[in-house]
C-alpha cells in the first residue's frame, strides 16, 4: 500500500503543468535526435545539461528521460524509409522495415513501429514500477563469467541471421570480431591494429560502422544503378498509411515478447537496446512459421525489435535508480545529472526522494502517450520522403549520414572510416554476404573479450569458471540448443511429414 501511495503521488508530480511541458519538450527533442544518425541519446542529454542549471531537479530529470526514450521512436523513421538507422538500436528495424517501404508498405511499418513502441514502452515502465528492486538483485549475480556466457549465447544467434549461406555468415562474424579488437587493449594499455592512426585508439565507433554498412552502401548501390541507366524507382504506397488486420495479428505477440526481452536485457548493465533488438529479431525468426520472409519485409521483423528497443529504456533505469549503476552511455550521463543536483541514486533514493523517483517513473507513462500522439499523425508526412526522386534522395541520405558521422566527435577521420564501411557494405551486397552477423559481432566483440579475460583472471586461468554457476549452465544449455535447432527442426519436420504420410 505504501508503494501504491508513492505511485499515485508520483502522478500528482508528473501531471503538474510545468512537468507536462518538460515531458513534451523531452520526447519532442528525443524524436528529432533519433532521426539524425550519430547523435544518440547520450549526446542529446549531455547537450541539455547546461540548459537545466537552476531548474527543479525533478523537471530536469523528467526532460532528460523524455529525450532518452524519445530517441528510440525517432531512430526507426529513417531506418524504415531510407535505410539509415538514426539510432544504433534501430539497425535491426532497417533490415525488414526498409524492405517493407520498397514494397509500398512504409506507412504500415511506421505505424506498427509507433504502436509497438508505445505498447512495449508502457510494458517496460510497468515492469520498472513493479519489479525494480527484485530485478536488481538478479542483475547483481552477473559476474564476468555470466556476462561472457550471455554474450556467447547471443553469438550463437548468428546461425539464425546466416541467410542462405552459413559460411558467408561466418566470414561476416569473424570480420566483425576482428574489427571489434581495434583500439587500446584495456588489460595491457597497448594499441592494437590501429596502424598508427590515433583516432583508432578508441576503437571503431559502432554508429560509424552502422551508418556506413547500411546508409552509405545504399547510396553506392543506387549510384551503380544510375550509371547503368536504371532509373531509381519512386516507391508507390499501397492502400492506407496503416497496418492491416493481418499485419496487426502477426505483430501482437512479437510486440509482447519484444517488450519482455527488452526490459530484461535493459536491467543488465552494459547490454543496451542494440542487443535487445537483435535478440528479439532472432527470437521472432526462430518462432516464425515463415522464417524465409525475414529480410524480405516481414512485419514481425519491425514489431519485435522496435518493441525490445523501447522497453529496454525502462529496464536500463532499474540499476540506475536502485543501485546507482548506469547501464549504458545515456544513463551514465543521467547519473552525472543526478550527482550535479546533489542526489545520489541507490537503495536509499526510494526512501529519501520518493516524489522524484515516482514522478520520473510515472512521467514515462505520460511521455509514451505523447510520443504516440506525436508520431501517428506524422506518418503521412514521413512517407512523403519515399516520393523524392532518387537523384535527390541519395544525396540527401549522404548529407544526413555525413552530418551524423561528423557530429559524433567532430573528427573528419571518422568520415573516411564511415566511407570504408560503406564500401565494405557495398561489396557485401554484391557477393551476398549478410551484414547482420557483422553488426552482432561489432556490438558484442569488445564486451565478450573483456568479460572472458576478467573471468580468466579471477579464476587463475581455470576455464571451469564458465560452468561454475547455475546462470552459466543455463546460458550454456541455451547456446547448445540455439546451435542445434537449425539442424534438428528440419529433420523433425521431415520425420513428422513422413509419419503423417505413413498414417
């Protein structure tokens, strides 16, 4: 009853006119930041901190949180329409969302993205409200060995993202893991594979790689078509700018599952929305009766990852608010804002400042409603991008990508790195190598290596540490099952069909 009282008091805080205004400002700015590739929620929140000096701490943190989850909405727009993920976690949305747009269903993809984001985002906030403290105790049980096994389990998903050729998927995976090792070795402090380029000492930025692999490679592909005299097709939208009943029926369960996956992944510090969206995509492809449609415009491939991406934000606030541990870059910036205002996140925060905690949490319910109302009427405006002739649209994509890449650190070298990834993505398209395994490797490679080395250091180089806990054993079993299923399911299906025919 005491918690319920705090929740109701939180609504009285977030429904104050000034806090409603800051909620709207946050989600509106977040949507714009999400559309522009390379900026992201961390930079958006950091840029806003100086503006909040002198503000009420609750209002300021409500606005920062609005930017955080608002970015997730905006990132899907350009991912679906022009194959340019505005935010790192929208990479998986681009795979099927852009194919839907090419088939004239861009409006449906945007609509299901908005509705799915609202439902899953609300589910995530419900989870934050109900399970914040219990889930934090679970997250504390994850040490380096458990994190390594979690990453290993995620890597086994490559078999699902392999496409038609597992060998080509393995090439993509290994190349991604190799790229993820570039930079300063955190154990020895020595630069690795930097080739004397100082800008590579921090490694290859994930957003730089993603913009190159998806957006710039798309420009190169269109340029090749133009040189061959093939005129870029102006995509014609079919039917209403809304999803059909069948598309909704196919999306309901992916949205629900994505909401749960995203929240759980978000609770684990360092995992992030990108991993959540990848895990959701993999899960939906495994469960689908028509996995061959994924990559060709399956609406489940949009609904699931977008849901996971949005519910992840609520999950990431669990360790921040209850333990004072940031789960990623955006929550680390928010932690700095808490400390700037003299507020220490942690177990005592819920007792000492319940008005701030529950006002912040409850504002996310309101903010998700605002985002839905803000985004749905704009679908018709967004899809007009598809009518822009290719000769104009491709330079526009290149311009947005360049601004996004340069805006990350203001470093021209990163433009060249993005261009190299664009060339690599173009080559991958020509020889039919899937990009998704490389994306997964780039996300997980660095964290996987660090977790492995930390675990081996703790255990004195004894590999038994990776089977030394119940969590590790469960993740190992899931990894084996993940690898075995693609081989077992076709044989099981053939056996069933043979049995039915014999009967």
